[in-house]
């Protein structure tokens, strides 16, 4: 299911980063009293009530800043707004309405997106009395908050989630297998999609970053129907020269959120990079089924050990996802692309497999018999039973006498025992522990 996106915009030093940190629940953004301290676009996952959403913290918009061209500021703001489902327009209640606020308000009105006006820094009675001048901006009744003091944040979040799509409007039950191609720019994601669909529907060049937006295509293969999501590639921050590409990262993460299966495309000539590790790590944490496609394999000089050596390199650098299958392909020649599609179908259905309760606890009994649960100071962890609480991804809850006695390594052992007996290739398994009184 697609995460809704919330974008925080405003001029410098109105408290956007402080509000961002309050919403996502940890100090991700760098905050300070110097205007413009947030120079990169930041994004994080926020939670409120039953909702999960992506929050974007943008840099301050200031047309008078001599270091930034006005057209670049407008472009930057419009991209952020276009990405969002709802926009939080943050202003400074202590300073009142400024000409910059009025200019930003004009930009916001052109987006036709829902806008919540939040008046920040209302820590005193005097500043609260000044808040009503913000009706001038034309966004109705302002929400009065203090991000620093955590005042009014709950009401603001209630207002935000009211603009999110209902769960029954989501794409998760439309009968399609949603697949995203993720990875760095210029590794061949668009070429792969073009080969699969048989149409040159994505612009393909040798210039990294050609694809800026996530684009959906629909395709049938065998007895299955797919939604194929082509995404903008990720690159190192120091190589990003256009602000527009910073939002490509958010779009990529949004594409992951909408996917059932994520295919990490790696350039065979370059190998695994830090960016590959980060994006597949995000997909793993979000419980998405995963496949690694090593593209441009036709360009690699090979001998009898080439495949094995490349697999060892991938497994070493991506050791936290040992369950992910690796397929060597060529989007240019079509080599093993059908095998990749077959594997997508396989891991998708594997992620929906539910182990019968009797079989699951038989596996648990055998695992405990072979390797006793951990103990501490003479007290041993006692496992009563295990249940599978959900699929896609499969989640298991282990009921024990004491959560403190259950070690992470033993949970990993139980996960491995499950994998030895159930075809969960490409599927992350989530293990939880709960205490049960005797």
C-alpha cells in the first residue's frame, strides 16, 4: 500500500526541522537558529494512530537569498508540493505575516493540493493573539502550535491524516502483482522495463538520472497481471547537482511502499554499492519481497568461477539479506529476463504462504530439541508456542516466559529453521516475542 506523503514548507527559520523531528519521533533533521540550516531535503517515516506516512522536510524558501535563484526556488518548491498528498505550510507566529509568506502562499494555491496552515512559536499569550493575522494568507483557520514545546502537534497530526486516502482506496487488493525496479541511476532499470513490456515507453539514455518520476506500466505474463513501477535512481549525495533529484529519493521510497516485490538492479560492471545496500535495506525493513538482478551480464568477461565469485561478493556486502535470490540478466539482449519474471511470481506467492499451525509448532518442537533456548543466571527461556499472525510479509509471534531471556540470535535460529522447511526464498520473515504467564 502506498504511503501518503506530507511535505512541510515555509521560509527559513520558522521551525520546519523542529516540527519534522516531532512528527517522525526522533532527531533526524539538523536544527539551529541560523536560517537555511537545512540544506538537504530530508525524509522519514512517521506514524500516527493507524497511519504510516512519509514526511518531507524541505529547505527554507527565501526569494531574497542571494545564493539561490528565484526560478530554482520555485522549481524546488513545486516538486515537493507535487510529491505530497497534503502540505503543511509553516509560518512564524512571533514575526507575523511576511512578504515571503505571501509569495509561498501564491505557490501553494497553484498546486491545488490540500494545505494546512500551521502557525508556529506560539509560546506566549501575546504571540497567540497575533496568530489571527495569518487569515490573510487565505488558507482558512490556522492551526496554532509550538513545535519546540510540543503544543498542538496532536491536533495537527489529526488534521493531516484526515487528508489521507482511505484504506479501501489503496491498490493492495486489486489483483495485480506490484513490482518496482530500484537501484542507482543508469544500471538499466528503464531498459529492463522496456524489454519486458516490449515498448520503448521510458526514455533511455546513457545520462544517469534520466528517469525522474516513478511511472506505472501494466503487463501480463503467464497467468499473472503486473503493475511495473519504474523509479528514479539513487546516487550519492555529493554527486547530486540538481535539487529536483533529491525528491527522486522520496519517489523511490514511495515506489517501494507500493510494491509487493522489489527488484534491486545492480550494474554487473560496477558491483554492489553503498546506495544498493541502503535501498534494499529500506525495502527489507518494510517487509517487501526481494530479488537481486545483476544487469549487463552480457558485457562481463567470464570463466567458470565468475558467477560464484560475484555471488560471494554480493552475499558479503548484503549479508543482512541472505534470503534474496540473485539472477544474472541482460536487459539489452533479454538474457534470463523470463527467469526473472518467473522468480517474481514465485516470491510473491511465497510471501502469502501461511504455515499450518500444527506444522509450525512441530517445527518449533524440533528446533528446541536440537538447540535449547538461552538461559541467564540459571533461569532458562521457556517457549510455549509460536503462531503466524500475518502474511506478506510472514510474521511470527513466539510466546515465552520472559522476553528478556530471549536472545536475538535464537530468534534468527528459529527463522533459519523455518526457512529450511518452508519455501520463503526472497521473503523477509519478521519474528516477534510476547510473554505468556504460566
